[in-house]
C-alpha cells in the first residue's frame, strides 16, 4: 500500500511542475505579444516621423545638411514613381478587354525596328 501513495505523490509532483511551466510559458507568451505590439507602435511612430521629415525636406521647411537624408529622399521619390508606374501597368492589365498575345506584339516590335 505504501507504493501507491508514493506513485500518486510523484504523479502530483509531475503535474504541478507541468502546471508551473505552463503558467510560465503563458506569461512569457503574454509578454512577447505585448513586446510585439510595442515594437509595431515604435515602427509606426518612426515611419510617421520619417514621412513628416521627408515632406518637410521636400517643401524646404527643414534644412538638414545630411547626405544620407538626401539619399533617402531621392530613394523615396524613385520608389513612389515606380509604384505609380506599376499601378498604371496593373490597371492596364486589369481593365484590358482580354488576354494579350505578348509573342505577337514582340514580333511586331521587332519588324518595326
């Protein structure tokens, strides 16, 4: 009879250890979710600040003699231009009457050259 209570106490001990570990893991998970949310908020704040600074630099409201800042403004302008071009191309495809045979248009292009 003494073996059974010993087995139960060991089982209860294992269950308690698992419960404690589960509680720790849950708390860590909660903290990680909060950290992720905080990191997203930080990223959004930096992004918004960057947009404000870029606009101020473009409008000459801010005079910042920083070569890297000017490189980034140029990069932003180029990316905006590329996005506008891509959007235009997507709209052409989206609203075209039907599939376009690309091979024929490239053959016509070669003949016209």
